[in-house]
C-alpha cells in the first residue's frame, strides 16, 4: 500500500511525541479527514478516543495508536465481510457505473477464485458495449476462466446470463460471474434491466452475491453515483477499486457506515493479482501501523 501520502505516515510523527496534548487531537482530526473518513465519522472517532483516553487516564501516544486501531477494526468488523459462495454453482452479479473498473475487477476476481482452485465462468451480459465484451474476454483468458459471449450484437443481457448459468450447471463449473450494464438511457431502465437479469437467473439458481464496484478515489461522489444500485439492485457486498494507498483508506470504513453494506473485496493495484478478500484486522493494522 505505497502512497505519496499515507495515513500511517501522517500519524507516525504524532504517535512518536512524548505525550498526548491538545495538538495531538488537532493532528488526528486532520489526518483522518485527509484519509477520507469524512467529517461526521472523523468527529465520532475523535470523540470516542478522547473519552477512552480520559477513562484510562493515559498520556501515552502509543496507547492512543492502539485504541485508534482497535476502534477502526471494531467498526469494520460490525459487518460480515465473508463472501457467500457455497452454492454450486454460486452466481455472482457484478454491478456498478461505467468507469469504476467493473470489467477489470471481474477479471481480477476470476483470477482470485482460480488461484483458490475454483472453476469459473464469466457471462458478458453488458451487451450494450461491444468493447466491454472484448475487454472481459481478454481478462477471462488471463484468469483461466471460461466466458459466455452474446451470440449477436445487442442480445438481451438476461439471456446471456441465463446461458452462462446453464453452462455452469451442465459442465459443473463452480462459480458464475455475470457482468452487467453500468449505464443506459436512464436509471430506471438500467434497474429494470438488472431486475430482469436477476429474475431470469433465479429460474435456474439463487443469486449468491450482488457485488457493487466503487472507485475508492472518487469517494463520496462515487457513492452518490451508485445510489440507484444501492437502492434497487439488492447489493450484498462492496468491491473497492483503486485503493492504491492509505491516502483514501478511510473511505473503506466511511462507505460501510454510510451504506450498511460490507466491503468484501479490495483492489490495490492494476495487476491481475491485485484484488484480495477484505479482512478488518489486517486492514486496520495496515492503515494505522
């Protein structure tokens, strides 16, 4: 998690001081705001930590560091970050606005799964963009996954999803990843399309996960763009892409608190192996040091 600015780096000097003073709290607030925790969450965390420091009557910045790490971990762990993929086949719909890295995320997720010995088939159901199908095919090949393409331009996305699940059932493929459209003429049309994909797929298999891909660098703006998906798509987990440093690390907690939906996967680079499962303990450790 290398970055030109990091929360850990910003905190290091603060925790190296001899004692906790009023300047410590100002520095902590600035560091959390800089890491995209957002003003409300920052205020809540600082207030909690002030109360703990007073309760335990400590003046040691190392105690404050530990308390901050524990506070973030506890908050992250309130939601279960475990992927639910026990069905066979386990069907995962991947949703999100265009431009967040949805297609590349599916390729990386396929690689993550094949690395763990799972067989994967990808359904190219974003049939509105021919480029998306070609891009997805390239990533699927790199990941060692099968792909089901539209049989003709503009094919109904739900039928592509249906054919993908059918293939998985027929050939014993363990996990199905379905790419979906990120943009249509209007949001209601897009949500209707997603609802249709879900309805058609569920004639064959239940949906195991609906994963919403968010670009961590866009922060609250990205969350606002994804509102329709959160409201209508039955999202069960979040995937944060472009989390290339702890500079935006606070967004992980902020987005969980705001949506009530757990972060399940994080992407921390451009390579095919750069998508990993999310673990609150490891993330809090990495973020705070």
